[in-house]
C-alpha cells in the first residue's frame, strides 16, 4: 500500500472520531449555556398582593381582626354631667373614633389628646356631623364630670367629642368588654378603635399617628357605609 493511500485510510478512520468529539463538545457547550441562562434569568414579576377590605360585621358589634365584641349599652356620664346610653346614644349608626384615657395621666394621654385635637380640626365640618369621638375614662373613681370638663377645655374639645365616665361597676364591665382591661390609672397603650356602626367595619390604629393617617382610616371605614347603601 502506498503512503498516499495509507494517509487516506487514516483520515477516513479519524473522521468519525472527530465528529464524535465535536458532537460531545457541542452538547457540553449547549448544556453550559442553558444552565447559565437559567441561573441568570430575570425573575418573573409576581402579581401585586391583593389588599383585603376590612371585614364587615354587624351593627352594635366592634369587629377588629377576628374578634367580635358587643358594644355595651350601659348608662354613662359625659363631661357635662349628662347621662347617656353608651351604645344607643353615642355609637348607633355613626362613624366613631374611640380612645381610652384618664385625666391624671401625664405620659400617653396628653400626647393622644393633642393628636385628637388636631384630628378634630382637620376633619372640619365633618366633626360632629359625620364623625364622632368617644373618649372613655379608665379611672372612673377619680374622673368626675368636672375633671372631664377641665380636660376637655385643655384640649379644646368641640361638638361631637364626648368624654365618658361612670360608676366603677359600670366602667369595670365596659373596659373589660371593649379592651379586656381593668379600670385604674395605670400605663396603657394609646390604641384607637375606628369604626362604622352602620356596617360593622372596624379598624384599630396607633393613637399617636398623624391626623392624615387617621383620616385615611376614617375615610376607609366611612366609605363602607356608602358601598353598603349602593349594594341594597
């Protein structure tokens, strides 16, 4: 066999081997590229979380989260010494902002009083017509109507903002029912309960929030009333 023929045979034998090597290289390269693409692929955008509206409840019931608490219709006394039924005179069919305080408090209550005073001014004509404040004394033993009246003057309480006290027995049951606390001038959280009694929609709020933030919540629970009327 000539050398030329030998070289042709050798090349013929190498072609399949070269093809195999090239194929293997192509597979490895393609796999690496696919893996790299998978690792660096931009994450697909997730849909925005759905914001659930506050759950509607029933009139006469405060609903915050999963808890439902009946609003007691006990007899209380306001800053003018007038008697009133807690639910039927102050809550029924109204949008209300409920706070808890005592007149001798020197820490949280004055700060919350200032917030509520600014809030009533920010509400303008809605105050006392569309929105009402109820501040419940946690110290009925000392918070007489006279002391409530002095506190009201200090914070320039306007029409539509009612401060209430009562007998220790009545206020003990009232505070237990609403916030699970005993009466007394002890340190407490400045929580606000904001709700729409007509629809039973309630939200809680930090009592030292800005008036703008509180108005957002008030408008949200107030809107539930209009929606309920449209649905009828």
